[in-house]
C-alpha cells in the first residue's frame, strides 16, 4: 500500500533519479519543448513549475536557489526571459500532450512544453 508517498522511482537509485530530473528540466527550459515518456514528463512538470515560480521573483535569493540546480546560462534565461513571461500567470506553466506508444518497447510517450 502506497500510504501517500509522493513521486515515482522510475527504477533508479536516488542520485541517478535526481541527475535524470536535472537533465530533463535543463533540456526543457533550454529548448522549451521536449519529448519523453509520460511518467518522466509528469514528474518534471511540478518541479519545473516550482522553478519558474522562483524565477518570477527576480531576487538574489531566488537566483541563488536556481543556481544550485541549473547552469549559469539557464539561470540568466530563467530570470530574464521565462520569469517575466509568466508574471501575470498563477501557475500552469507547462503542458503535457500525450503521444502514442514508442515503437521499440511500447512505453507511453508525451511532449512536455512551456505554455506560451
């Protein structure tokens, strides 16, 4: 029984899972649209939304908290471009669109993108 444990393990150890999420979030913020499995898309959606909410504030504290997870060029992009874009929006910064199953293993695929 799950007992309200949050998040998916995705058949990885903790450090591997954190590295995967960091790479997927960086790719999403850099390209603003990526194709991945549905489970991974659902996991990074909430994490990305929290980062975007932090980038909207544009304070030294928010920059430092973003810098602990992202590269310097991504922090700059988040604070200068992505944060101001969603200044008037109260959440819902990402969209997940389901695709068909992957040909090789039948995994459910999805496109996750930043809402314009």
